[in-house]
C-alpha cells in the first residue's frame, strides 16, 4: 500500500477465512476487526475460531478487535417440501403460518402454504400490509388474517428457497430485540471477552437498553473497561424514526444497507447513509458502513468500478469503518478483498487531509456538543492546537478509550496515538479512525504518565527529538489528569 490508511476495516469470518494462515494474511492485509455472525455456527465453533484468531494476532503482534453480531428478531421461512424451491406465481393467494415443531414433526413449506419461524409475524400483520421474501426478490400483500394464519397475494413472483429472509417495511411491535437467543449469545460474547456486540434489527432505544442490562449482569463489578462497545445495526425504517434517541444509547452504529435496502425504497438508501453517518459522527458515535462493498469479489478476483466509487463515497460521507461480509466469509478471494478495500480506502482517506474537504467536513459536522461534558472541549481544543502548531502526533492518554471518538469526529490531519494500560481498550480502539493504540502501564501521577508515554513512543520510533506533540487526556483518572491538554516539544532526554 502506497498511502497510509485512516479508515478501519471489519471482515466477517466464515468457511473461506477459517484457517490460521488465511487469518494471518488478512490481518497483514489490513483487517482491524473480525465479525462473528451469530446467525451461523455454534458457540463451540465460534470459541475455537476466536482462539485461532487471537493466536494469529499475537503471532503478528497486532491488536485485533472481535465483534459479535447478534442475530436479532430475524424472521425466516422454514424448510421446503423436497428441499428444493417453491414457485410463487403472481396473482395467487398463499397461506402463511407458524409451526413450532422440531425434527420429524416440523412442518414444511409447499406450494400454496409457506411456513415461517416466528409467530409474531402472523400476530402483528393485518390486511394491506406487505411482506418481502428473500431480500425483496418476492413481494406479497396480506389479504386476510385468521387465528395464527395469514393469506397473502403474490405481487412479485419468483422461486422461494429454504430459510429465506422475511422483511416487513413497518414496525413489528411483538418482535423485540434482544431475543432469547441473543441473550445466550450476548452471555457467550462477554465470556469470550468480545470487544464489540452488535444488535440486529434495532427498532427503538429500548432495544439497546435491554441489551445493556443483559451485558451489565454478565460483567463483573460493572467494569467499564470490560464492557463491550454496543453497535446498533440500522436496517429497519422504525430505527430511522428514532435515530437521535438510539444514538444517545450506543457506542456505534452500522449502516446495514442489505436489509435497509429491502425494507426502505432502494433509492432512499444513499441519502439515509449520509444522514446516519453525519448524525452519528456529530455525537462522537463510531460508524460502520456494510453490505456489498465488494460483492463481485465473492466470485471475481477484482472489484467493479462502481464498487470502488461506492467505497470512496462512504469514506467521504464520513464513515469510520467499512465492512466485508460474504466477500471474506464465503468468497473465493478473502485476502484479495481485504487488499483491494485497503488500497481503495487509503486513496479516498487522503481527501480528508485536503483543506477544502476538511473545511466542508467541519461545516457539515455541525455544532452539536454537550456543554455538560468537558471532554468535548478538550477534544476540540486538542484538534485545533494540533492544527495550529503543526504537531507531528496527537497523543491521548486514556483508560476506556472514551476520549478518542470525541477527537476523531473532527477528522484531524494529525495522526492520533492512544496510550492505555488496558488491552481491552486497545482492541476497542481498532475501530477509531486514524488512531494507533499502544499499551502504557499505569503511572502514579501525571508527570510519570507523560514521561513514560514519551519514552515508549521514542522506543517505538513514533516520535523523535524536535517533534511537536499535543498531549491530551479525558479519562486517565490520575490526580489533575482528567482534563489534560499540553503542547510539548520532544527533547533529547524524553
């Protein structure tokens, strides 16, 4: 790679990326965070993969974050009679019902009768509501509702495969996240020390609050360091209606364009992507843009020009990270996909370093800041001071990493070095734009903390004599260090 990459990369694990050699190559190619999709696999399988991943990261001496993606209240169709596909003909009326049987007693879908795996679907929908199957490839309209059954007319015909996703554009009040399965998976995530937990199909801030309660009960002594960062996946129109309230509850959001593009008119997805990214960054909330970033590379060794433009535009919209899904989980070219994404992102990232784009970026960011939270002021002042002094590095001392997104929201041209005593915080900062996190043991006071920090950075060759640095701290929890901001020049003994 010819240029330094500022944006982060999230890659989904799967059969194509399960071998240790592939994991090492993906990390070397630029993956910062690996996603574990709890819609597939068992806890034992995921635990084994996490062990393998951590060994690969240790081998390369690279911090790598783990993101556990909870399935959420996803509705799917059941098995098909005979295991093939079922033709749904335009104009025909089919019956939809729920069956809770297992094994030999499990009902199967057949022509004219479709089985779904959630009773809430038949409870919440009424005549006139639309149902989308298999990522919107098939479309139905509810004509009639009886006890536990729906009768729907096929508006868009096609072949229905087994376990096809079911989407409903409107809110489903009976389908609440997290589900019982999510609760078990969240407990597993905490036990495994996951750094991020993503909740699918969020519809309101109440969904996030319920997840927080689940996680808090599993964290010993309520440690803020050990609490995984919570990511809300925005893929339902109901979530967009409550966007501001959701942003108040989360550490990050994912623009999940797959399901969002099914439940929302496709032409509205790009504008909502921009609105979500801007609103999240203005509140110092991390952002991930996902779905079909390099979809063609599932089968092909190079991306399309449209995909390259899509990636660049997501970065220019202000995303912190880009996520690969099928490309690295089941694709033929997982490592090559990461290489291409890293190269494309590095090129687009440089635009942020241009004065005209940074001026526009600051204007678009708006003036949202919490006057009750001094970290906002420290972060803004640190960025302005780094710009004015042409500092070589912006060094942040932090316990939990909380200060860093307050700084990165301003997209400083100065590279950020975060020093923390906790490996958990170091891994969480894998999601922070233009940030490198290093481990610095706890100090007794501010003077020792800064002295040890400068010595570490000299040893790691991140700084040298004569460099101008901005030092900041927002949560160092040392005497007189909670609101630290200093401008220093590196001397011969530092």
